[in-house]
DNA sequence: CTGAAAGCGCTTACAG
DNA sequence: CTGAAAGCGCTTACAG
């Protein structure tokens, strides 16, 4: 109380600024947008008046009048996994700086279908769309290319629209090669069809790469050692317990995500087994916790994936028509969870 | 190609629907908003026409005309910590269902000041605001109460506006009591002033509760055992190494966040020390990884904090004027990282 | 370099 | 129950 009684009950509009500066609203608009053909002295007067009135343009009015939304839509799996959060953070980094808002929507299967048919809540509300791990395939990408906004696809390689992804086949092979090189012969592979990765090429690609590398080493993947860990911690824990209950448990495990690998390590701890000694474990992602607990993993540049996708979308918003696939690098990070097999042949 | 040539190059507007249904735009608007005083037969005709034309109202036009934004602002520390992500996910759960968009903004110190003075990018763009761990204190809350949108504060107790938080003093005491009960006497406390928690009451409250509980047990906190772990993994690791380099290292450590505790465990692993045997560790949060690695911790209902805050804000948006503090419960989750002191007196 | 005016696509009193 | 019309606050050709 006793404070600033002058606080306006409502916000200043462009008319207020025009009056204050003694010019028309058109001139105010031009001056504030730094458009050419405004006398320097006029511009200064407008800027000053706007500052005095603490004027901020009403975005709804601007957008309605100009047709631009200054918003990009992000369709992503539930923002619950570290991976997704981090990708979106990368997108946010770039888009915030460029002055775009993000409208984030959850990518369940129906949302995916609505997206492909252009029926999303994004309609009329965004200037462009980023799809995170939605898995459209080439036919989906062709439908996206027909939409009236530019679209960039993250997490898979397509060609009808811009895309950025890692080479999951190579990633699976890196994990296998590492375990084989250490001397492992009896190796398990843990994947899954999580909610987020339903109908996904990602696990399939990692599996294919993993199998291929084993094959090249003269090994085959024992069907008993191929398990579903649901891409989360608890799923990884349960699947690992099942593996350890086998008559002949594996000496090495490749978990297709670090979160599953955390569950694997938890199961080992529950049985008093030592990672890297009794059983070797390789994850995928390089979650921040992985370094802390010493998990060997295939690192993806998660945040950079988001940033790169955002930059590509900005290019399109500025008129670029180039369409390409942008591969991102993977690397193996070796830590304490892998070592030579305990009972080496 | 060869596909649907009829796809309209532009979106249907309310005028198109009105023409198609043979009514005025006013009637279309009323019918679509399920307002009273529209003949059932008319409503049906409008709904059908809108469906046929795949009409979606232009939100910018709606918002400009009605003055409502259907958006709530969320001011939160960098969306990089699990805690923040999870709170925001809880907010999103509730707000998405109520038909509100989220406009998320980063809460650095300048953003905090702009918020308190009503100068944010939220101006004119949101119907309400949720502050996550921004720490306004009572005087800040009084300024927020003067703003022209309702505000709910998460993470601290204030009274000028609605707030929801846990009792951090009690939480610090729970950690201390647990370690003392196990027989620990030489106990370290790891806090910090992270970017996110700068100028924060949270660490202070946890520290006060921790100290108070020690005092009640006839113990005092050795100043050498009070360290800064920066509220992240690496900071926790470094601080723990420093503690272990002390002439008389602690037998127990209370880290004020699970992520710091992960760093503590990493440092121990690097030195071959066993959690719960050589040194006992208590965290704070109950991060999903904590169960996997067996970290004893003070659990907060993080997602529920976000949900509760969102519901309170919705209440205000619907006209409620009640203002209250809403406490959320903490609980101690005992796991393998704590045990009786190795060299018990 | 600047202004008058139309228009963006809705919502909402105001009259019937 | 329904329509004509004003108005929300901007932007942007179109003229000067």
C-alpha cells in the first residue's frame, strides 16, 4: 500500500505510445521493429515514449495482424526421460535466443497420427514443428513435407524433410565390439518397446548393429539372452534378475539405454555381484549419473541433437529450402562397469 | 501427389463455417463454446459444418477478442535438474488437462527481479504464473500479490499469495536423526549455493534442521565438516574428496540433494570405499536413480508439488480468492547407503 | 520519411 | 434463440 498509486490498471497500447510520441501507430510499429525509413529523431522519440509507458506489444494482436506466431511446436515423448528432457532443453536454448516460444505436446500414438495428418493442436499456432523420436518413417516424412509449416525430424533418418539422428546401428556395434574385445562370448542384449519408443526403429537398429558385430566376431546372439527391459530402471532390474536366474547367465550385458543399465546394476547389487568383475555392463546415452556410478556407455550428444534440430528449423523459417539428413557422432565411454570376463574361457 | 487436391491452401475461418451452416458468426462462436441460448438444431448444424471444414479457431484472434490467454507462465530454474523437470511435469499434467498452454521461462536473478516488478515476458501473455523455487520471501510475495494476474509460489512458504512447499527444517532433522540413531557422531553436511538455488532458503532451512537435530542429540556440527557441493554431481564428488582428505574424515554425510550424493558415492568408489559400511550417505529428493543405487534419502513428493501448485492456480483462475500455504510431506527412505559406523565408538 | 485506413479472425454486448 | 456491428491491438500495403 502507500506505494505507487500510479500503476496503470491496464497496459499501455500502441495508441498510447503514438499519442505520447506525437506520431501515428504505423510509425510506432515501424520504429519498434527497427524497420528502415524512420527518421532517427522520430525513432528516438518513439523509443523513449514506449520506455516511459513501459509498452509491450500485445503478442496476440501482433500475431493476428502479421500472421506469424513466433512459436514452434515440439512433439516429444513424455518429458519424463532424461533423454527427452535434454533434447528439448537443447531446442529451447536455440529457440529462446531467436525469440520463439515453444509449444510442447506429448507424442502418444494418436498425437503422432494427428501430426501426420496436420490435425494437431499446433494448427494455426506455430510457425514450424520439431518432432522428437516420433518415428515417421519415409512415408510419414512425405506427409509432413506437405504440411503448411516446416518440420524437422529428430531421432531417425528421413529424406523428405530435414532430419538429425545418430547412427544407431553403429552404436550397437560399438557396444558389441567393446565386450567382444574384452573377451566376452556369452553376451546379453536388453532392449524393449517402451511407451516412448513404441514402433521405434531405434531399438531395432541398435539390435541389428549389435548382432552384426557379434556375427563378424564369429559369435551369435543366444535367443535366451535377448530380453526386454522396457527402457526404464525397473524394467532393467527385472530383466537382469531373469538373466541371472538362467542356467548359464551372461558375462556381459548391453542395455540399450543407461536407465535400463541402472536397473541392471541395481539387480547386481541386490545379488552382491560386482560390475566389471562378475558381469560387465554397457549402456547407451551417457546420462549424467553414468559417470558417477562408473557405467561404460555409448555416448550420444543429446543436447546438441536438440540444438542442431532447432537451428535447422530456424533456417527454414528464414526461407531456406535445403533438406538433408544430419548425422551426429557417437562415442564409446569406457568406465568401471566393463572388464575382462570373470570366468574367461 | 495424386492425393487430396482439395486440401485448402489456407484454414477455414469462422466466416466459412457461418456461411456453410447458414448462420451468423456470432452463432457459430456461441455454438462452438457450448454457450446457452442456441437452438439444439442450430448447434448441430454448426458443429457439423465446423467438422466438415475442419475448423479450428485461430487462438490469436480468440485471445485478442476475449482478453484471455489460456496460457500460464512458469518461471523455473534451468530445466536441467531432475527436480525442476519433475515439478514442471506435474504442472503440465494438470494444466494440459485444463486446456492451458505453458509458457516456460528461466529463473535467473534478473528474471526474478523482472517478475517481482511485473516486467516479464509473461506480460499480457499469461492468465497466471507459477514460480518454482524462485524464492521471493514475504516481501516479494507482497509485490506479486499486487500484479494483475494470480501467482502461486512453489518451494517456499509465503502468505501474501498461495504457496506450496515441504518443511525443509524437518527434512534436515530427519537426515540427522537417522545418522545419529545409527550411532554416527562425526557427521558432515554438504550444501551449496547453486545457480538454481542462489539466495535460497532451502539449503539454509535444511542446514538449520540438521544442526538442530544434532544439538538435541548433544552433538555439534564440526565447521570442518560443513562443505559446499554446489548441488550437482561433480560438486558433490569434489567436496567428498576434500572431506576424505581430512585428518579425521566423517563416518556419515548428509548431502542436501541426491545429485550431490551421487557425486559423494562416486568419490567413494574412486577410493574403494563402501557406502553404508565405510561411510554412510543420506541424500535429499528421492531421484529415480537413488533406488537403483541404494541411496538412503529424504523423499519429497516432487511431482505432486507441481500438480498441487497447478490446481491452486486453476482455482484462482476460476475466481477463488483464498490464499494459504500448502505443506507437502517428506519421508525418510532407508536404503543400503547408510549403516552403523565402521569404527563405532 | 510518415499517416490514414483496411484488415487479421475472433468475441460480446446490444437489439431484436 | 439469433444477427449486425463494434472492438480487441496490432501490421502493412497504399498514398503521399
